[in-house]
């Protein structure tokens, strides 16, 4: 039996599938099965995989009995012969040592449930500033502690970069269908279950970016979908629940308040809004005072801070200010994307 299963759903991916499959068959670690799940593709894509399956016995061509990505993922998950599942997408490329390095790390660290790796976006001409900044953040969010403390900023993993332990995901119900990104939903459920996730710092995945990419076009990956999903899990986070009577929100701008409403509508009422704009300080929003950051230094008991400022540079400056006042990320404050 192989030691690893690669889960690769595909649909009409004839333009990119050949190079993806080449990157898989060129892996230094060869003891795997490739579960290529056809999600109602045109004949060309299916024939391509079928031809490879004839030449390479490690390849298993499966047809999705349902329809859509989540159904294809769960069908592949149920069909896997091994406990370790490596995700891959038909438009991305593996570094030749990806599977070997991730498998070795998981073998040596049995308490890690999910392991990702750093990723590199390509082709360069398609990369916009927002995605470049997102990858800079993602590739620095590595340790289990960093991932747990920053889980509400953005999805901390490129989905096709991860390897996870199948049983843990099955026990959580597998991938879920809904108006949200299925991968980020899974990371949040793993986090809430107390399971450890980690990332190798090496760029072992080339992650293709292009205008038709699902994350750019699918409503489930919209900003609103991410905001709703974050609010649902944040409202159940023990770190916030333990101090819900004494928490504040950093950011009093109109856009911030709109995003905060998803949490406030669940019965959460901040003690104060924190802002640096002198035009806002001293005002009241919905009866709640707007105060300057220095208010936090003397406040006792120390309030729990949700930082809703989304600019990455500003977020880092705010974290430094809070730490200088004795606040600790993950214990006394969380950043929310």
C-alpha cells in the first residue's frame, strides 16, 4: 500500500493539467497514489488522466458522483487508501521535493494534523499588489502558535500546499458545502478542535494566479463570504468568550464598523472603539466611546482587543503598540481580516 494519497480534483483543465501531472510524477518521493477526481470535465481532460493511468499504476481516475469541488474532494477523501492526504490543484506545480519534505516532517511530528508549505505565485505578470502582500504575510505565518494567533486575518494556507491526516478531517465531517470558501472553513474547524497546524518555510508550491481563478470569481470566495465565516467562528472562540464583557475594537471607520456588525449582531458589545483619528476621539458610536490607544495602557482589567484594521502595515504597527503596553497576541488581542 502507498504511504501517501494525492487528492487532485479537476474540471476542464486541459491547458494546465499536463504540467501539473508532470510535476507530480517527477516527485523525489514516489510512494503515493494519485486520486484524480474528474468533476464532469470535457472529454479531453479525462482522456489525459486516463492515458496517464494506463502508463502509471499509481494513478487512479475517479468520476465525481456528485457535482462541484466539495463533492469531488469528499469523494476523493473517502476513496483514499492512506491516512495522509496531500492536496493539489490542476493548475499548480509541485517542487520536486515537496512530498518528501512534508511526509518526513509529519512522520517526525505525529502531533501535527495539517502541514502546509510556503508558496510562490506565478506567472509574475498576473500578480497584483494585494495578492503579493497576502503571500508575504502567508509565507511568514509558519508555526502552530502563529497560525492560531493569526487565523482570523486570512486563510493561512494555500489549499494545494497542504498535507493532512485523513481521520481528523473525516471526524470533523470532511469538507463542507456552503456559501463560504471550503478550505478556510476546514482550517477554522481544525483550529477550533484544538488540532495543530504548521507550515514549512520552503516554497514548495508554485500557485498559479490568473483572472479566472476560483478565488477571484466564485461568490463563496468573496470578501463578504470571508467576513461572515470569520464572524461565525470568532463568536465561538474561547479567547473572546472568556472576556466578552470587557473587549474593545480597534478601528472606528465606517468600513470597519460594517464588518464588525457581523459580530455585534451576535450579541457582542464592545466597551470602546480605539482609533488614532483626532476627529473621532471623544465621539460616541452607537453609545460607545471612541478613545485613543493610550486608554488601553491604564485600563484594568485589561480588555481583550479585536484589531479590525485590515492594512497589513498598519496591523503590524498596532500589534507593536499593543505589545509595548504588555498585551500579547493570541492572549490579549487578535487581528481580524
